[in-house]
C-alpha cells in the first residue's frame, strides 16, 4: 500500500497512450486467402469499411488540453443514439454516427490527403492512410467461449486417464497448506473465457481497395465476422512513438 501511495504521489509525469497515427473503424467481414506476386498463398482477413470513416471532431491542446482526432463510423438514425451524442454531432455538422472513437496523437497533422482536409465532416481516405506492406495494429473483442475449465483456459496438464485416477481433468491444488493457508491472487482457475479486448500487433496490409472500401490484412483478427475493429498504424517505439 505504501509503495502504491508513493507511485501516486510521485512527481513523474503521467504519459498518455499515443497512437502512431489516425486509424479507422471497420467490421470483420471474414477470412479468405490470396496469392502474392511470388505465388505464395497467404491467409488474409477482410476488413470492411462500409460507407467509410468521418472526422467527427478535432481536439487540440488549446481547446481540450491534448491533440486527438475523433472519428465517427456507420451512419444511423437519430433515434438510435443518445441525445448528448446527437447534439455533439449536430454542433460539429456531422451526421448521426453509431460509433465514435478517439485517436490521441502527439500533434495534429495538417491533412490526410489533398481531397480530405482535417476538419469535421471530412471523410478519411483509406488510400492515403494505408498502403500495401504497411504494418497495422488491430483491436477488437475476442470470441466468447463461455465457462471453461483451467485446462482449456490456461493450458494446464491433465492428470492420468487410467482406472483409479481421481484427477483426470481437475486443476490440482489451489494454494499452500497451513502457511499461508490461502489461495494467491492471480491463480488460474475455471471461469469465463474470451469476450475480452484483444490487440493483434504488426499485421501486414496485403491490399487496400479504395473502390470497394475494404482492406486485406495478413493473418487473423479478434472476434467473429461482423465484429467492430479499431485499425491503427503499428506502434514502433522510438520511431513513431516516443520512448
């Protein structure tokens, strides 16, 4: 407790989690495979962007104390969002958006392309933001697997399956005996598995289709088809993110 209070009272500045650049919101459409120019078969995930992403608000250090771009995704009816959100979007001149997320940056870029200046209501051009071969981080909610045992949840070894064994798939001891006579915090035990926020880092962009508004990334991403995803440029500490 004392160590925790020392950390809270420390004079060291609290560093915010910056993004390497403005990202996008997308839906997982599913997985497929494509051939590269070298003839290699690559498994890819299709990230569908729908009608695209719109700049909802630009925050600066002068107005809000920090630099960030708020992005809206998926237009919806006015009755389907809350009144505070609706008033916020109307004040900025944006249509009703189902999803709003913020990308905090070190500094606000002047624009994201010649045709899309950094102002509320502007559509983000995916062709200028992501190129083939770029690395991206994809964040989403993983598939929920319900209540599972410790073997499936944490990869514990099972016991003997022979006749007479009384610990086929039991997790074993949960703690010490007389001293300290309790279960330590963090002990892996049966419980709900999955359904958590997961970020897959360093996925390669295989293709950016501006016409049909989708992105192909190499490998798998969290969640089931239709899951909402947050796609940002990959963080490389010391290059696009400060140490």
